[in-house]
């Protein structure tokens, strides 16, 4: 699994020299430092946006993958084996950690999906570093940072032009729900689903998650979700509304 075992000449390894593909103190130190630097960059990107997993979590998950691969390579070289059991265990553990980073918000949304996927990806990046695939690792980190930093803007752009969206709705009284539904229909919108949010029980407010479709052709052409929600905010019985 190590770069030199496959016969593939890693460009960065070739630049560094043959020692970087061997299991020596120097090459191990190189891989650990490489893993720390790259995972710190990813962790900083996540923590700067105040996500559930931050700098240290990403570094630890990546290092776990790196050390696991290094141990597997060393054990296999000593006993002429071909099993990567520790690396497999590391991926399973990273999956559990990533799963535990998911949580339900008070608005009945599953949060932390992107961070969870990034953690799992970082474990695989750690395995690649441990195996001595420096170029693949660098490309993977660049691709991951692109997905985390650049793609959200495109995602927001596409989401705002979708014919379907969901809102968090707070009414001053549950009796006004029928009024809200009537207004929605007059605007040329269609309600696909309404779900009462139990997290706000006994708060004095009636809180719902509402799935809406834009059925009016004019609205599809000229109105964004933001403009539609701004119009709904003007209703006197709407305490708060925002897209989720």
C-alpha cells in the first residue's frame, strides 16, 4: 500500500528523494508534520465558521489515519502480511466520530452533515499521508477546501432559485395558521408540508416547519426566496420567519 510498493512514482516523493517513501524516522516525521499542517488548514476553515468540530478534532482524526497506516505498513513488512486491520479500524472509528458530530437543531434540522463528511474524509487523507502518497494527499486537501470554502456560495445561489424551500415559522397564535395558509395560496405558493415544532412547546408561540413550492410562473421568474420571506414577514401575526 505504500507508494514504493505499488510501483507508482509519487511526484512529490520523487522530488524529496527515495528516503521519503521508506519507513524511517525521518520519513515518519515528514508524514506526521505533513498531516498536521494539512489537517490544521482544514480544521481552521471549519472552526472559523464556528462548526461543531474544530482545529484539534480535524488534526486528531487525520493523525489517527496517518499513524494507523504507518503501523500497518510496519507490521506487514515485519511479518510479511497484507492485512491493514489498524487502518480499517481507524476508518470505522472516524465514521463513529463523524456520526456523533451530527445533531438536531431546535428547528428540527440535522446539523453538522458537512463537518461530519469532512472528518471522515480527513481520516482517509491521513491514511494517504501514512502510505506516502504526498501528491494525492495534497490534491485531496485542495479539493476538500474547494468544497468547503467555494461551493457554499454556489449552493446558496442555486438554492435561492429553487422552486422549493422550507421556512421556520413562528406565529403569535396557532389560530392564525389558517390565515397564513390562505395568504400563501394567494401569493401563488403551494404548501407541501407543515410540521409543528415541539421544541417550542410552552413558549407562548406556535412554531412550525413549512415546506413551500413556488407554483406561480411570475414568482419563478422574478422573486427570490429572500423577497418572498420578506413579504411574509409583514404579516402582523407572523412573529418570525426565515428560510432553513
